[in-house]
C-alpha cells in the first residue's frame, strides 16, 4: 500500500509541472477572457453616485437634478484622477459621440461650483438634454452586462429593454462570423481533397520515397509562418510568378492579369498551404495501419476499384478524415496573421476583428465576447461530431 501511494505521488509530481503550465498558459487566460466579456466596471467605478441616481429614474424624460449634479461632480473628479479616458471610451462604445461630450463637459464644468446643474450641463453640450445620453450612461454603468455579446451578434438593447438588430450599415460581426465559418469549411474540404490522395501516396510508397514525401509535407512546419505568407504575396501578386506564367503561356493578356492577392482568393490559397499538413498527417497515420490485403481481397471477390474504395478503404480511413477535417476547421477559425497579410479588406476573418479590438480600439470586452462566441461554436462542433461519429474514432496517429 505504501509502495502504491509513493508511486501515485511520484506520478502526480511528474505531471504537476505540465498541469501548472496548462493552467497558467491556457485555463487562466481563457477564464480571464470569459470574465472580461461580461464584466465592465469602468463607468460604475468612476460614476457611482450618478449610476445610483439613475437607477431610481423611470426612464421617461430627463433624469432628476441630483443625477446632473452627481455627473458634473464625478466627471470633474475623473478628469483629476486621470480615469476620464476610460469612462469616455466605455460610454462611446455604448453610444457613438459621447467621448467628445464627456471630455468637453469635464473641462467646462471644472470651474462651475453651483447649479442648477441641468442648465449648466445643457449649456456645455446639448447632448445632456437628450434622454438617450442618460440611457447610455445607465447601460454603461452596469458592472455585469451582456451588451458585449449583443454587440457581437449585431444586436442592441432599446431604452424599453427590448432587443433590436443594428442598422444595416452597422451589421459587421455576424456577416464576418458566417464568412469565417464558410471559409474554414471550404479550406477543410480543399485540404481533404488535396491531402487524401497525397496521404495515400505516402502510405503506399516504399520507405525511402515515403520518408522523402513526408519530409516535403513537413517543410511548412520548418518555415516561419511570416515567411510562408509573404512568399505567397510574391507568387500571387499581379506582377508575380503565377501571373507571369499565365501571361507567358497565353492564358491571360498583359491587361488581364488576375487579382489573386489581397482578397479572399489569397486568404484561401495561403491558409490551405499552411494547414494542409494538419490534414495529411492524421490521414497518413490511419492509412499506414490499413493492410493492403484488404483491397486485394475485395478485388478478388469481384469488386471494381471504385466499389472496393467506397466500401472497404474509405470507411477504414474515416477516423483520419474526421480528425484532419476537425483539426483544420478549428485552426482555420482562429487564423488572423495570414488573412491580415494577404486578405485585404475582403479577405478578413472574425479573428482579425478580435485582434483589432484588442490592439487598436482597446475594446477588450467586445473582443472577449467575440472570442467567447468562437469558443462556443468550436465546442458545439466538437459535441456534434461526438454525437454523430464519436470522438473515440478520431485517428491522430
């Protein structure tokens, strides 16, 4: 018993560094992202008295004088403690244009010491006479909110609490999400069409040739992603190698060179090249374990080659097909460097919008909500695959 306990503790001790690494680099950032998607305390922390006064407001007309007084006082305080930028940014994300309103009001009200505050603030900017501005302040003041998820789904909450779709010219994320899913599925299918015969060729070749072909498949893993992507820019641009070749053989004229880069075509080509090994390797690992006698037996029993493939070989390779397709699809959903470099404005995916909000607009709540929606989509796909095929049938070698 003591020996078993020591062995168990030794096993736990050996696995502990890996477990700690996973928690620090995966679980903790994921949990932080999910919390940030629903937790936005910037306005509530900076304007607590204003939010408290607005919570007793019935939403009809303008709020009471105490709300104006609290807002004026807390805007000046926020400017003094340098938190006004965060407040203005959070309010601007709820209603466009409030950033300048808040900044101007904080400067103008700094020397005002007495009311009536409603007239004073309306004199600074007419937006304070609009009930919609106060509804936006109240919405932004909720510490825990689903507004980031609503924005990610191109929805908005009206003052009466009902949901409505964004105006057509502001519907950004759902079309981008559907485009991402369609492109990822297309890339998975293209990789399957290209990778299946290649994996079969490697599995059925003599060891020397198989090792050489496998090394060629693995070349993308040994090359920087940035180098691979920029190489496609050289190949696919209007004055690039592909267009020069098409022009030389007379398929296109000098004035008819194809636009193969900075659009969706460039995104699909470059991502297919990068992700093809993730399809080939699971297929190869499964095909390598299929005895060649099976196909010969099917042929000796009278099956034609196509029939033998459809009824014998294809079913045996389905674990590799499922593993490769699932792996390529999930990886394609999260790609953003390749679309950013070769996709142009029409070849961007939802991950590029996540990167934009994380690095440029600094709207981390919306970025986290978009990431949460992608995570739910991937988990739903995984559950669906498990129900239809069974995860235990995945073949990864």
